[in-house]
């Protein structure tokens, strides 16, 4: 029994460390720490914004990366005879609903019996949505938008 408790404790600790590591990787401060030379190359006003996870018009792509992270998708285009690049960021929104299920089965062994029934079960599905877009012209931020989750 002691080895079982030890194994469960080790599993719980390693799971907690993994969750903690995943939470810190996505923060602006973690990106700044890993890419400090990029951070130092930014103007002072952009450094202050990046530290807060915010962006501003005229900010470089490296500043946006440090503030918001890697985009989920990049696209390029031509508008008003000027090339532009758009970075889209995606988040997951929980969608809660109840599902109805039925089941039927046969038992095994000497006393095998059939079983059947139905039930309701709460279900959570995570739906991706575009949470932000940043438009770059001439390698700097021209405009951006932040979007809230959709209502179902």
C-alpha cells in the first residue's frame, strides 16, 4: 500500500508540475525571458506594452510575438496597392450542453445478463474562435482587433 501511495503522490506532483509549466509558457514574461535580445531591441514605450501583453500601432512583428505569442494563422494579401500580412489568434470557448444516450449490452459468464437503459449526461465541447487579428503593413502594426467569444 505504501508503494501505491508513493506512486499516486509522484503522479500528482508530476501532473501539477506539467500544468504549471504549461501555464507559464504562454505568458508575455515567459516569452520575454526566452527572447530577451528581441525585447531589448524594442523602443521603451513598446517594451512597457509588451510586458503587459498589449500591442500598439507601429510595433514590430517581434514586439507582437512577445506580447501575444505565435499566431494560429498567418495570411498575406494586397490592399490599396500595399502588401499586408494578417496574424490571427485563436482561443477555445467551452460549449456546455446535455446529451441523451441509450445503451444496451450482454453480460458474460455463467450469470450473464442483458442490460439496457438511457440517461442524460452533461457534455463540454471546446469550440475554437478567432480572438484577435493583427494587420501589418511595411513590417509594423497598422491595425488590430480583439474579439470576444461567440454566444450560443
